[in-house]
């Protein structure tokens, strides 16, 4: 492949993700990373999927055509979509054109499966571009990416037994969709699209490093770089209300039914922000138990910050392998302590007794005890917890720490830093 030689005054970072708008946690990290590195003096070029919600970009002509599940489409289009999901030649062609145009110094990918497809990694490898990928979920090990079946942790595909994704119909209970994902996983592994083409994996939690290592990924390819928040973007000094808060998608693995039962047992008020497939069932459960629960619906921005900032604590009762939930960092930035489940990457984000409390996942009585213990503290003691939490993340989970760790990784792969980045990293 011929790459156009250009004289570039500053290093050029190619940022890759399925979506180019704020859709979820992965997109938030992706877009915030772009803004951070542009501010640090890098020339950043995005590569993503076309979508009506995308902000304008001078590079959008190179984006791949949209694949949006749930849209009505004909049989022929469905077949074409399946082919793209498994291996996207369009993504390879468009990326090759983009590489020839911009000659990137390094590439950093986020979520690419099902839309861009990991076929792009062989294109980057052929062009000699160092490539890293942030691990936002467990797709590299589990075909259905959550290690979750029937709302319970499942590791049956360990050891290469990926046929279980079809046996158990892990993808939305569908035989057809599960068969597609099985074919996708088998092809990607046989071609080594991830394993042979990625130089490093950026992993936001130590738990995920350990779990991927258990499933055969070499530790030397993984680098721990935790997620970040810009604490100065979050207000403090909230007046505490008489409730605990949950904010997130109302899905079975989130453990919200356990939380409602625990709040009832502990006689505590609970405010739940979010929507999702379990909403009706959770409302019915709360009514049956006579629980003091308010369903606030979807909240964002200042309304969400106020809800969490005025809560006695944010509660994450998850019952699956969470990675490194940014919601914990946002609560800390608001000076609100966190009660979390001892599962996945959550425990490494809580200094027990200092920034929050923990309980075993799925343990109603244990979670009720944690709620009662947090409630028994004085308002000042809870404020002290929140203050300690904000102080902790302003050092360990700050944007400057993330910039320093990531640029050190890029440098280890042979990338030179612009002067502005060197100054930023040296001053922090």
C-alpha cells in the first residue's frame, strides 16, 4: 500500500469508534479524548460511522455507511448488514483512503465490532501504523461481550468454547443473531484480527486485565489507564437530601431489584434515574413491597448532577462484571460517596470507609446494611467522605493523569510528542 508522504508539524492521532456522538460511556471517553489531545497540540482525525446525530466533521466523507439495528429493512439489506458486521470491506476501503490522505502517526480505537468491524486493524497494520485499542467491555473474551447470561455471570466460552453463544442464544435470545455473532467471533479469531494487529490494549480496570489474562490475553500487551473526569466541571456544596440515588440503564444485570428490596429493608428512600427494559417490572416490585421509591425517568446534565449531588450516596448494585464506571467518578466529582457491589472493577474505585461502602452483589441484606450504615453517619461525615473522594480522583483519575499515561504509551510505540503535550505532562 502506498502512503502519501507529508511533512507534519505535529503528530496526527487517528481516533476510531463506531459512533461519533455522545451515546454512552465509550463514546464519552472517545470524544473527551479527542478534545483533550487537540488541546494538547495534536492533530486529531476521527474515523467512525455516518449517523444523523454526528456533529459536523471535515472527515465525515470517509466515515462508513450507517448500520443501525432495529430499523426496518429488506432481506437483501439484512444480508449485506450481516456481511458488514462480520467483516467490513467498506470500512477497510474508506480507512485506506483516509490513511493515504492524512498519514497518521498513531491510531487509537475504541468500540469497532458490529459496525466498523476489526477488519480495519489489518489495514492499519499493513500501513505500518502503531495501533492501540481501549477495552470498554469483554468482547475480546466473550462473544456477547458481557460474560452475562440470564442476568447471571457466565464464563462458559472460556477455553475457546465459543459455540455456547449459540447453544444458549446469548444475543437477545435469538438463534439467528447468536449464530451471526458465533460466525463473527470464529472468523475474527481465526484471522487474528485483534490479537495479531493491535500493539497494545488500554484497559481502564485492573480487574479486566486479570480477567482477559485468565482468558489467554498476554499481560504484556495490556496497559492500565483508568478513565477520567474533569473535576472542575462539577459543582460542589450541594444541600443533602433525604434519599439515596441510582442512575443508569434499568437492565437486569444492574441489580436494581436487589437495591429496591434492600432500600425497603433498610427503610430508606430511593430515587432511580433512568429508563430501560426492566422499568415496568421494577415499578411493580416497588409497589408490591410498598417501597419508598421515586422513578425520576431519564435525567442528564444539571438535573442529573443535582440528583446525585444532593443524595446521601450514589448506589451501584451491579451483578455483572462492570469495567470502570464513569458514574462513580462523576459522583465523587460532585462530592457524593458511593455504595458499590464487590464485583468487576467497582471495588478498585472505592476506598471502603473513606469514599464509600461495599456489599456483595445480589446480597439484599448486605446492601441494606450498607445503606443503613451510610445513613447512620452524620451529614458532615458523609460530606467528608465526598470531599476525600473528590480529592482522590483529582489526582488519580484526572484528565492530566490520563493525558500523561496515554502519551507515555504512545511514546513507547515510537511517537514523538508535541511541545505543548510535553509541557502539560511535565507540569502534572
